[in-house]
């Protein structure tokens, strides 16, 4: 037996910190692999480009299919397909329940009155809004109604820019109902009573933070937001003033998103006019990248969906795209999207019922576009009058305050997206717990599902790595390589080779990348000096291949949620992609004379190693240091650690979790040391997940060890011994 000696592991706190002396030594000895290669000068953006390439493949296929449609029956067949796939991508809506409408205040103004209203789109999920009713309506007279959707404003529909449109419509005889989207206005879900603000800086973060948990459970934030809008239409139809045959919806920016979404799922809406939103996904990925949680469907692009399908599914009902040439949403993409929609309306013989208006401006409302909106609604809702944009006096925040405290959170104590999703997650987890009892059929079925849901692609061909340099150190050498990954990117890695090797190798996976522990006297050096070959890669999005320029509109605690959203649009996961590359590296080591490959993963890299080892037996041992105990613990934590997001797999809820993968490794040697819950805190007591792993190892109990964070040194020594 090889004696393991000389270890002084500095992992007790779960984080390896390089000293100033080590950092200086590391700079002295260049550990960069691709820096001098012009071909890989854009390597830090590799993850984004790979996910974008995945999206482009699906989008190109979709574009060819749409271009081949000519006859009306062909277009109608596509509409049927769209209805099915949009519903599957968004998720099933709940049953309709009583709205329990309450009018909390009435303000009479010159020419109209405002009723502040709260309703329940789902039991306990309170929606705040204001109903603007034009004056002069005769008894029994019905007026056209417009649902107005707000963009990403902290104060919701109370923004003066939104009120200008709403009040102009009211002056022209339209009823207008505006409501707060979740996470905005009076519906902040992460309200801090001390600061009287959200703990999140931007409304997009209020959406994306719970949105991740919803995606993990297999649902979408879009479903909840669309449902709020569908129930808003229900509310309008309870009003005697509303003409049910003349209902429209509009909104700008995020309100453009909502209006397009809601209209696509509610046939009662006669006309739709999204503003500053619709482009196409190809141009979106080429420019600003995917946006916050509600703007993404689960596997949406992989299903063959694009943004303008939201309009095409409801053709030939009247639709107006309102755009600006300097918008952050690509005007070229808008033009291309409009051309496809126009072809569909032409097939119906209703080309005049679709139009696109454009003004030369950035992401703002303009007089030209507002007047085009008014004229469009006047025409299609049969409300004649002047389309001129008039000056209006916006109402104050106090006049439009719906709840007593100005926040549902402190006034109503109702449901949130987190609390509703948690109920769904718990039901799905119970389903998983039941499935775990169905041995032996459960485990192979689980692994098959995990490969599919994670978007894991087993390596098909392994090209030889490219050697870029060698460093001599006392007792070992560091060789620098890169290997091609599954796409048009490379995996830079360091290979530390001892002078006296034991023909065993360790894959060292660190969120910070290959160089983090490669300094003189570092953790990897200690392994090498005990005879192990150590391979430390920069997995996609780390080290030299990340994190890249793209951060998106939901950059929370230094984590790009938008990168994760890009992966779920394409039916992939960042973890699944990285796991494939780990398997690729492990198999290559096996071709170099290495007899056994072990894997060590720190923190957020634990899901990657678990997937790789569960899917490929070339990894003989696994050590997880400071891992998150389970995804269910993330979904169950109202305040979770954002650092775990990119390791999560959307849609895994109720199908598999990290402990299922860990249990599948039996009887291979497994160490879990310093595990934490989704909120970053300690795991309280033995959980069902830990029991699952222990049961799987009951015939190989000596091959499993769980250890606290303060005993990692001894635990690793045990794990390394034969």
C-alpha cells in the first residue's frame, strides 16, 4: 500500500486561499495555456458562443421550415403545432378560482375615474392594479378595454411614461386596466422592511431569482405572469362597462413581452400591440443575449420556437409591432420577424391586419409610435376619434397605491412565486422519493432521464490534445495542453506529472479554474509529490474560458443567470456540457498509461463531477468537498446561494437529484466532506438524501465517508488510500 504523507490540507473552511507569496510565484511561472494563441483570443467568451451556436442550429432549422410554408392549410397546420408546443414550453395553467376582487380606493379626475383594485390570480397570490374608466359612459353603454402591461420599472405601471399612454387611451374612450407584474410595484417578493426596497437591485433580478427555482422544478415564471394577465382579462369581463368583443393588450419593453405572451394564450383578446420587444432569437443571441427569467421558455428554442411565433399563433387577429431603430432589441431581427408574420397574414388574406411601425429612437416611447398605437386600437376596436398624442397629468404614487402599506408583502401576507413553487417542488420530491423505492428498475431509468434532462452528450471522438509548454519544478513537471471540447472551443488544462508516478491520476475540478491551486506549495503539488498525476482543467466558462463579457440583465452576486437561461432554451445545461468534457479528459488519461482516474470537485463543481462519474465508469473514485447537498435544498430555500445556479439542471425536479447520482456510484469510493444546504448553511441532521446514499452503499460501507468541514484533511487521506 502506498503511504500518503506530507499533507497539510488547508481546506477546513471549505475554501483554498492562495497566500501572497504563492500568488507571486504563480505569476512568475506562467500557467496560461491559450494566451499566445490568436485562434483562441476570444476564449473567455467560449461558453456564451457555444450556447449561442446550439441556439443557431435550432433557429436555422426553424427558419427553413417557415420559409417552406406557402398555402393557408400549411400555415394553419403550423398554428396547431404552435399551440401545442407553446403550452408545453410554458407549462400547464392552474384551474381558475375566484378572483376575490376588492376595490381599495376610488379617485375621480377630469374626464375619468380610477379604481385601485386587488385580485387573486391564484388563491393567495395577490395582484395589484388600477382600472381607468372614461367619463361620460351612458347607462348600459359598453366601451373597448385595453390591458396595459408594465416594463421593468420598479414602481410598475405608475411610471409617468406608461401613464402617458394609459391616460391618452382613457381620453379617447378606452377603459384601461394596468397591473403590477410580479416583483414590481406593490408586488416585491424580496421586500426589505428596513430599507423599504427590494433586496435586489433591479426588477429583472426580482424575476430571475425565483425564476431559477421555478425552472428547476420544471415550470416557468412566464406561466405565472401570463396567468396574472389572463385573470386580468377575467376581471375586465366582470365589469358591466367592458365590451367583451373589444379587448386589446399592449405594453412596452417587459410589458411588450407580457402583452405578446398573454395574447398568444388568450383568444378573448382581439388585438395586440407589443412595443420594444419582438425581434428574433438569432439576432438576440448575436447582440444583447437572452434576457431575464420570464423571457425564456423551458427548452423553447430547442422546440423550434421563436419570438414572433407569439404573434403567428393568433393570426389573423390584428397585431401591431412597435419598434425603434436604436432599440437594444435588434431592429434587424424585428424586421425579419415581421416579414415572417406578414407572410402568414397574407396567406389568410388579411395582410392589412398586421403592421410594424418604426421610429428612429432608442429603447423609448415616441410620439410617432404612440399615435400609431392609438390609431391601431381605434381602428380594430371600433373606437373612432383623433389619434393625436396629448399632454396629460400623471397621477401620484399615493393616488395609485392599492394596498394599505404600499406592498402586498406587508399588507396581505399572501403567496409568492417562491411559496407556490415550493408546494409544487415538494409534491414532485415526494414522487421522486416513491420512485427511489422501485429498485432495481429505478436506477437505470433515473440515469437515462438524467442524461436527457441535463443535455449531456457522451464524447464521440477524442482528438489528441495540443501541447503548449512545460514547466520544471522540484520533483515534477507541469505540462500545458488544450483539448477540443464538444463544440468550437478548447479545454485548457495543466498536467502535473511526478518524477516517480504511481500510474494514478486525479482530476482536480475547481470553480476558479486550473491555476487556483497550482502554485508552489499548493494543494495539487502535495498530491503530485505523493505520486499522483494531477489534471486540472479550465472547464467551459472558467479560467481561460470564462467568465466572458456577457453577464446579462440578471447578474446576481457576481453570477450570470442569463448564461444559465441560454442553456435551458437549448435543452442543455452548463453542468451537462462540462460533465461531457470531464469524461473526455478522463478517457484520455486512460489512454496515457494511467490505470485509475479519481475525481475531486470543490464547491460548485460537485454536480459536474457527479454527472460525469455517474454517466461514465472511467472515474474510479469521487471526492466532493463543500458540495451543495441537493438541488431540492436550493428550491426549498427562499434565500439561496446564487453560486449554485450554473450547476443546476432545469426540469430535474421530481426526476432526479444530486444524491441519486451519488448513490449510483456505489461501490466506487465516495467522499462527501463539508456538505452545505442550498442557503449555504450547514446541513441539519441526517436527511433523506443522505440516507439514500448510505443505503446504496450498505454492501460497501467501507467505501463511503461523509465528513464535516473541519475534518476534510483526514477524510481526504482516507479517500486516497488503497
